[in-house]
């Protein structure tokens, strides 16, 4: 279970709670067909969904991931005239298929199920082509360039539909491309998360995700053999990296399907290299949802009881990780103003971030944390909290109102 990190989580329990089609079981094993198919719509498009598939050798069994994704996908494609695109996230990402739902004339539940089964068929067909059917006409390149796959997916969502979504089915370990985590390694802090994304922005490598919601299935799930299990620090920065990349690209973060029952990946999954995990460290980040929330322009907690609970959880984590060294407590704030009006390191934000860090230090001491504690005001947090037009975005600002606890 993640500590001190708020996220919207859908678990596999939804497979029971939501009537679904049985995505894997409802489609018979037809003769393998790896032809790229891009169909044309026969009606006005009402919604668009791009599904990025990353069945790598460091992920879990992809059939299990498909089953876990089914409730989310069913909800997204159940409206009439939904365009569904599949994208393969190997070392050379490309579009594999495009088809459409059309529930006109679907008078019975069986008719509707047939439409959904047809919509799902290309997802499973693509996976079968990866695991069973490589040939002169269909080859898979080593690596997992999820960033480039996002660009392919965004380019495919090219109509003025009311709703546009991307679903990434994979563990989020980018191998190769312009974000080669196998050589860069995981960011070692939230600040470095921001630096990674800033470098991509400066290089013009970010996709255009304006108006697109991006959801994840299996983010951080690994096989434990090709990719050693991720510790909490590695998992946290991986999640933060993709959140920052999506929001910096103009997109919105959707749902995340977390842990689900899964077997080891199939033998012919996409070949990838491991990403070196971060060393276990006494590094914790606490945000507004955990209780690090203050009244405007003050160091007074909105809910001191919740903030104290966060301090108590921190105490348990410090003891569990045997963190006895002196600690740094660094507070951060949101910019609170439009980009054109912002001055980095201004006196107001530096004082406010320091005073809020002091307030949390007082709670740490009150719950019995005995480490020596130094307090720092970090000013504005590490993430961009401006919309594409430069205006301050309150939802993005929440990501900057955090406190980081680390060893000195």
C-alpha cells in the first residue's frame, strides 16, 4: 500500500462489481491475423479511445492485465460511435488498428455484448501477434517506448469528439527512446522528476495531450525477475514522473488500476532491459490529501487532526525503515499566480513554505519523532502548476503543496 500518496484507485474487485463481457474468454482463438487495420467510421464520432499496449518481459502476464482493464474499457467504449485505436508500445511504436462501436440496432443485451466483443477483439489480436505471430509482416522491436506511443495515440485522436481518452496497459517502465530509464535510472526526488520532464519539454519531445485524459493499468507492476521488484521510493517517483509528463503535455490524469492477480509474463513478451531501482532511503512525501493542507496564505492546518495522523504514519514509516539519522523537512507551496506574474524564489513563497514546514515539524515532535530535524522552505514546488495558456491551475497547484522528509 502506498504511503502518503493520494491517487484514484480502481481495484480488480470492480471486475465483480461491474457487469462485463469477459474480454479474454468471450473471443475464440481464431487463426492468427496480424494485418494492420484502420477502418473508417460510418457515423459521426462521439468519443475516441486509444489503448496503448506494452506487453513487455518485465511486466506481468498481459492477459491478466487485459482482464483487469476490462471494467475501465467497457465504461469508456460503451457510448455509441466510439473510435477505438490500438497502439503497440515496443521499441518502434505504431498504430495497429482502428475500429468503432455502433450500438444502433442493438436491441438485446446479446447484441450489445457482440458489439463490445468486436470492439475488444483488436486488443487481444495485437497481444497474440506479439506473443505468437512475429513474421516478415509483423515484427516486434526490443524496448518499450511509451512516450513515443503517447504521441502516436494523441495523433490518432484527431476528431472533434466530446471525450478523448488514452489507456496505457503496462508498467510504465520506459525503455529506449527519449526517456531511457534503463540508463537514466529512476528520478531520485520529486525535483528530479520535474527536471526529467523539463528536459523533454525543452527537446520538444512531449506529446500534445490537450483535451485528453490518460489512465493507467498496471503502473509499477513488474515480474520480479527481469525487473527486480520496485521499492516504495522507485514506485512513487515512477508514478509522479508519468503524472507530471501527462499534465505538462496538457493532459488530465484519469484512473489508475493498481495491483491485480497476475502470473509471470509470456515467454515471447517484448524484450526489455531492467531499470536500476533506487536504494532504500528515508524519503517521504506528504501532500494535501494526507493532511498537509493549510488555510490560504497561512501556516494553519485546515484539518489538524488529519495532519497529525499523517505525522503518526510518518513516525511508523521512519521506525519501520530504521531511519534514525537527522532529518530535513522541506516545505513547498504552489505558485498561486499566472506564469507571467511569477517570480521564482520570491520572499512571500519562501517565508510561507518555511512556516508550513515548521508547522509540520511541530506535529512530528508532538507524536514522538525523536530524530534531529532541520527545517527548510523550498518555495514553489517542483511541478508546473500553470495551464497551457499560462494561467494558474488550482488542481495542478495541489501537487506542489507538499512537504518532503529526507535524511540530512
